[in-house]
């Protein structure tokens, strides 16, 4: 990214989407069914950048909201598109993102502390069928910085829905699980501001805890 984007993060929240074992770890469900994953070094770098963003948002006194996908074992609450469910071979006996399983747990190094803001979701978008919009309004948030391991379009759906709700959306590719030239990221270039984790951290206010 040649030029640093203009970022106003004085009323921003960080959305941590789907950083769960089944999405991101090599032995998670997506890895077991053969979905291509990041190499170990790249995956570890993403976790480190995401953890630093989370820490710096807290230092800046800005909200961090965790939005994992958590489903029933029979998947009757699943709101993923039919084609996505079919691609994932759901429903299945090899549980994927099922509440209480290791696969649905947050990845090591990215685990919310007790009492942190948690918005479980049933589909791709963190705004769909959840109280996220109301929560953000209560917090006075106007800008959402989103990070995600990707793969089920949770990032894309959240960015699109967030824009429709009137939020300025910021995507941090180096703290997401997409390959650098991913077409999934390119489709969002006109819907969100792209910034590196360093650029986001530099733009955070230093106002202390909210």
C-alpha cells in the first residue's frame, strides 16, 4: 500500500470475526476437509498482528467485539447460505463450529478475557440476526475495523452489511487469513478502507479506557 489511508478511529471498534480452531488451525474442520490453509509461518504472523491490534485497541480505550460462529450440533440454527453449507458438507457427523467443541473455541493467542464483548453469530455477517448494530450504537461507534481468518465470507458479509448500516468499514489484510492476492479481498476494495495493522495502530486515539 503506497499511501497511508486517512483514518479517523476516534469512534472505532475492532470486530474480531471467526478466529476459531475449525476455521484457522491446520487440524480444524476446514483443514480436515481439504480447504487450503495458510502456511504455519503466515498463520502465526496473522495471529500476532491480530493480537497486537486487540491489545492496542484496549490501550486506546476503544471497544473490541468478538464475533464467533457457534452452532447447534444438529445445525438447525445455521444461517449460512445453502451453497456454503453444501461446500462444507454440512450437516455432518464430524462436528463443525458446534458449541462446546474444540473446533468452535478461539485459536490459541486470540482468546477474549472474561467479561469482554461477545456477539455469537449463526451465519457469515456479524450484523445478521445479532444485536451488533444496537451494541455499536450504544457504544457510540461509527467506524468498524474488521479482522477475520476468512473462508466463509464472514468478513465480506460483515463489511457489506456494516456499510449498509452506515458504518465506515476498515479491513486490515495483514491481520486476516487471506492470501495477499486473494480475490475475496479485492472484491471489498470499493466497500472498505484497507489499512495495515501498523497504520491502524498509529491512527488510534490515546484517550484511555472507555
